[in-house]
C-alpha cells in the first residue's frame, strides 16, 4: 500500500511539472497532459480485466492510481491558476 502512495506522489509531481513545462509555449496546453494520462489509464484499466489474474489486478491498481493522480494534478493546476488570476489583479 505504501508503494501506491509513492507512485501517486511521483505521478502528481511529474504531471504538474510536465504541464507547466508544456504551457510555457502555449498556456492553453496546461491541462492536456493530465487529461491524456487519465484517458490512457482508463484504457489500461479496461485492458487489465482482459489480462486477468494477479497480474491484471496489479496493472489495474497502478492504472487506477494513475487516473486518481491525474485528477488530483488537474485539480491542483486549476486551483493554482485561479489563485494566480485572482491575486494578480490585486497586485497590478
């Protein structure tokens, strides 16, 4: 169980860093990386049912963790951007 926390924290941090790195060129791309990871992880959960057994359960668990991590990173990015917009108008 502790391994999933570590995987989740690493995925959240990497998705946030990746989305801010991609958004330097185009600010609207910021939300794309976590959305793509979320869609891929849902696909992997479906494939894990086809694999079956303990291996399929492990793949499904890791991909579900990736899905939850992508949702959390989307939430963090959204809150950070809204706070940035809200506080930037006070300091202009």
